[in-house]
C-alpha cells in the first residue's frame, strides 16, 4: 500500500470513530415529590366556605309580676271582700270636683254563682273621722238619690252578677273641704274603705 492508500484508510477510521460514539442522553428530570411516610398525598382542599352565624332570637320581653294576692289591681284605688259570696268591691274613682265628690265602685264576681248585691244608699256615707263629720249621698228635688238606681226605685241598686262578670255603681256626695285629703267610704254589705285618698281634678 502506498502512502496515498494509507491516508485514505486512516481517514476512514477517524470518520467511523466520530460517527460511532455514544449517543447524547436527554436531560434528567426531577422525580415527583414523595410524601412523607404515613401521609397520603391528596389533591388540594377547596377553600372553606364562609360560615354565617345563626340569627339570634330576640330576647323575650320581661313578664310583669302579678300583684300580691289581695292587693288592688292597676286602676283600683281600694279593694274589699263583700258579704256576697265570690264578690269583691273595688273603688275605681273617688273624685272631688267643685262642691261634689263622685265615687265609683265596681262589684266583681270571682265566684261560680250569680249573687245579687243590694246597695241601699240610705246606708252609704263618707266619714271624716278627724272632723267627726258624716256626708250622706245627695238627693235630687224629687227625693231620689243621685246615684246608680234600680229601675223603679229611688233609694237603691241591686242586680244579679253572673260569674266572671262585674257591674259598676256610682254615687255623689257633698265634697269635704279642700284641706281634707282622705275620708272613709262606707257601703252596706262591704267593710269600710278606710283613709281613701280623694282625687282632685
């Protein structure tokens, strides 16, 4: 082999070595993260929903305390048991105006029967104990008492009061002097309403 052929062979070996070298490897990728032992990997939890506090119920209104047994109810100036079973007498007005005093008394039936209160105005009066003076129910020019009267009568009122109901009677007296602030009201069949304060209007 001459020197030209030897050069060709050497060139061939060099080209073959260049082409037959190891292939390039792709770039290595990082392995996926591994969960710590005992912890199971899971998808990300959705954001927690906003919680709404439950509406607070309005506070209950305070309950008014019941009046003590035997005490007058609201709007009642004085209260007494009567001789008629189940019936109480309540003074609801005791008003002085000018030269007269008007008394209103409600007879309330708290029982189960229907008793018949009977008020004879000849037995009704005011007593000013301090002055020792008594005031009787006024009469008109015909001799009738100026008061709630039973039809056909000039001197009294009476009626049956059904269970659970009430009736109001009224009567007019001469007014005590302005400096007298309280007197006793006496009605038949009812204990005296002692030291009853006079209402001035």
